[in-house]
């Protein structure tokens, strides 16, 4: 049994697919399959129950998974400690973020991190399903850390550090009958057409739940993948929006109103996998993010 076999085993166990595990490891499926067979031979047991339709962990595989993860993390820490002592901090970080997130200047943040730790490779990714997809990627080991905004009940399996909390506001066309009011209530907007983001995004989930809580449905007229484009559709008269007030650029023709009957807030958090000790490189990035809260990158 060697570390490569354990790495392949963990990838298959998390993906429950030899094909996806091979893609994640940038290798071919036959190599992954051969490594798993060799590991099973060495351990004299079956680690996966395979069929033409699915792959699931056997009882022995379930027992091995946490130990394999712990062993790989220990090896990574040992390797990193030696490398850091001799040449400086090394490693690889896979970080997920939301598209065009104004609360965090990701380019400046990662630029500062690169200048401080030039030997750490950083890969940045987004998810087409927003925070929900990023959270799932962290849970399954496809990402090491992610910036996301989800309701607290949907953060299970994650270690969370909150960065910032902002209120939701209503965006209305300037000609809307409520545009000159000092504030607006959710009940007043229930019959409107809405511009919003797809269902996997945390801010969409929170607004959906707020309307469900008051027992009023709402109609989504337009779905867009980026928060910063919602004002454009509101200005065009295609609907109203309820969005986190994340320093959206002032848009002529769009009125921004507080929401007075609901304590709707959106929290941006940094997430890592619960029960999995972050690598030294990830820990260094988390420290830089923590030092930057309220500073030049936020």
C-alpha cells in the first residue's frame, strides 16, 4: 500500500465514479482501476461494490476512507514541513469563488498571497450552480476552500468562517409605482415579476424562503448567472430584484430601496471541509483572508 494508491482510493470514494476520479487526478481510468485492484489485493478485501450503473463503498471501504484521508493529510503535512524549512512554503490550493464578487477583490488577495508564497500554486474555479455547487465541491474534496453565501442549514459538513454580512435591498425600475417610497415590504412585491439568479445560488435560496415564510408565491421572469447584471434587466423593465447590497454600481433608471418587513441578510463565508485539517498552504491563505477583513481586499 502506497500513498498513490490511497490518493486514488479517496478520489474514487468521494466521486463514486472511476471516470470522474480519473478526471480529477488528471490520469486515465485504467490507471485508477489498476491502483484500486492492487490496493484491494494488498488488503485482501473488496473496497468498492461495482455494477454497470454505480460504484459504492463496501463496508471495508467505509472503514478505510477516514484512515486513508488522515494518512494522506499526515504525509502532506510532513512533506510541507520539510519543504518549507528548506525552500519556503509549497503546495497547491484549489479555491472556489462566486463570479464577479465585489465584497472581495479576489485578484488583489491572491496577488498578495502569491507575492508572499510564490511557490504555492493556486487554481481558481467557479460553479454553474453557485454557492451550492461550491459547497458540494468542498465536501467532496474537489476544492480545498471556497467563498460562498448559503443559509446556515445548508452548511453541514463544512468548517465556516464568516467574512461579511450585508442586508438585502429591492431593485425597482425608476418608473415603478414604489420607486419613490423610503422602503418596501415583501408583501408589496409578491405579485411582481422578478429577475433573479438560478436556484443553486445562496441569495436566491434565501429570498425564496422569505416569500415561502409569508405564504406568498413569486414569479421569476428572468434568471441570470451574475448578480451584477440584475440591475440591467430591472432597468429594462423585465422585473424587480431582491439582492444583497454588495456595492452594486449605481445604475441610472434603477431605484434601490431597503426592505422593511423582513430581516433579510446575506453572509459571505470561507468554507473548508469539516473534520479535515487544512494544509499549511490553505491555512496561510485563511490567515491572509482573516487579516484582510475590513481591509484593502474587502
